[in-house]
C-alpha cells in the first residue's frame, strides 16, 4: 500500500498548525518579567518566551516548506529541487517529504 504524498503532507500541515495553535494560545496568568542580579521567576519566564519564539519560527518555516511541497505536488514538480531542477534523492524525501530543495541548495 503506497501512501499518497499529498495526504502525508496534508497530515503534516495539520499537525504543524495544531502545534502552532497550542504554542500561541493565550497563557493563563502571564505575570511580569523583572530582571535583577538573581535568577528568578522573571528570568525563567523570559527564557521560556524566547524558547517559544524560536520554536514558533521553526514551525512556521517548516509549515511554509510543507505548503510549498504540496503546491509542487499539485503542479507535478514534486521531487525536483526548486533551485537547480535536479531530482531530490529518494532518501531525502523519505526522511523529509516536504523537502523542496536538494541537499546542496538547502
């Protein structure tokens, strides 16, 4: 049984959107951030927020790649590097089905 690549990418897109929704939902009690000489709750909250921003940026970039890969499936150019036009190795697409560039151009 062969899994349809667009179905696989659609599932990945849904999971990324759910992760982003969870990450960006409003927090309960936010509190204030204060920085001093000691590591305290404010510092911990700031680190948590910076981590969340980094995670969000990573998820958004991956979501964009997934959407571009789905467009390429629809256009019939899936599996070809969007930079050089050469085939993306099957091994890369197995590991990263949303890859739109070969290793050389990633």
